[in-house]
């Protein structure tokens, strides 16, 4: 079994998280992806709308051919 450390993940939930405005529905319930190595946000289009049933917007960096640096790393 290998341990995987992902290069990016959704911003952690909790009291400190501030939602952003969703690019699809315009509501402030959008969670962005964060680069786990630098702590910086990925480009704005990478994220998930928390209004799953109403909006359903989700764009993961692994689905974008131009985001090679955002793929996950696997440790031996």
C-alpha cells in the first residue's frame, strides 16, 4: 500500500473558512482548491459549489490538461 499526498485539496472546512462567490450560480457558497505545498489558492475556476443540488458546479484541477503542476504526488 502506498501513501498518497495530494498536491491540492479543497479548502479545509471549519469556522475560519470564508466562502467565495460561485462562478456558475453567483451565490457565496463556493469552496476553492488550495495548493498544499504553497498554501496558495489555485486559479478561481478550480473549486466546488456547496449548493450541490441547486448548482452542482465542480471543477477539479486533475480534470484540466493545462494543470500539470496540480496533479497529486505519490510517495513510495
